[in-house]
């Protein structure tokens, strides 16, 4: 029943959006070439699906995203788990991270293109930068929030550092790390598309630029819609992975989080 209600709410929301979209065109009397109506955009989406263009660009973008995001997630989580335990080292590195974090990955694009050329690597580097800092900061913060009682118990049992990290710190930190992973999905996907608009010859970002240069704004909107749907699906995939991890631990991650907050 709840799932049906959610689906119905989504359908109603999209119907309202389409109605506002079409009404705005009718009231404003915009030229279809400048502000394509929903039907024309749907035709553009179907044309991209029929000739396979959208899937070709999507495969390229997804490959870049997965490589950059997974590299950022693994490196940031490992570093965050270590730095979260090394308070003095983190206190030295934290100001540097806080200076670099607000800088848009696109700001680095001139250097990235000069160093790595044109192709997949620049986009992967941009997505790595976009995903790295949210995950790193959430991981360090999560480690610092681990209940000291669990650490004292592990110390009394003379638990090895590797076992302490695997059985106590990481499970207790994961609910907080998951927040960083979710944030990183959105920011990384956004900057991947932006990176493809700058120095790539393929991908969803390039598809939008190419359609703009051809003055096909219906295809531009079609690409935007597909990017939005893809981002939503990627976010849901991360949520499924999070729940799978928690099932492997028997829900320990959630239980430790509740104990930490209480």
C-alpha cells in the first residue's frame, strides 16, 4: 500500500510538472525552437533511444563515473578511518582539506587537461575530486563519533588494530559514512557531466553541448532529463549497497549508531 502511494505521488508530481511546462509555453507563446514543449522533447528522447545515441553516451559516462567514484570512495574511506584515529595528524591536515574542499573541480580543468590530455582520464579525475572530500570528511567525523565504550572493551580484549578497525570502528562509522557516499554521488555526477562539457568528445555532457551547437534544444532537454533520471538511479543503487552492507553485519551498523546517539 505504501509503495503504491509513493508511485502515485511520483506520477502526480510529474503530471503537474508537465502541465506547468506546457502552460508556460502556451501563455508565453515561446517559439518551439527556443523552448520545446513536452511532446517535442519526448520525440527527441525516442529518437535518441531508437538510434542508440543515448545509450552509447551513457555507457561512456557511467564508466567514467564508476571508476572515479569507486577510487575516491576506497581511498577516502581508508584515509578517513586512519586519520580519524590520528587526531594530531588530522589537526595538521584539516586546514589544508578545508581550503581545497570548496574549490570546484572544474576550476582544476585547465591543469587536468594539460596533464592528462583529452579523453576519459580528465573526466575521471574531475569526478574523483568531486567525490573525495565529502567521503573523507564524513569518514573522519564518523570515526570520531564511535562510542568510547566499544574502544575500551576492544582494548581490554587486546584486539589487534586490524580487527578493531574491521569489527568495531568501520561498522560503527558506516551509517555516517553512508551520508558522505550519498552526497558524493550527487556532486560527482554533476561534475562528471560538467567535465564532459569541457574536454571530452563523448558522454552525456558532450551530448548536451553537441545538441546545443546544432540548436536542437529538444535534445538538450532530453539529455538533461536522462541525466536527472540516471543520477536518481545511481543514488538508489548506493542506498541498496548500504542496506546490503548492514545486512551482512546483521544490523550492527544501525545499532551502534543508535547507541552512539543515545
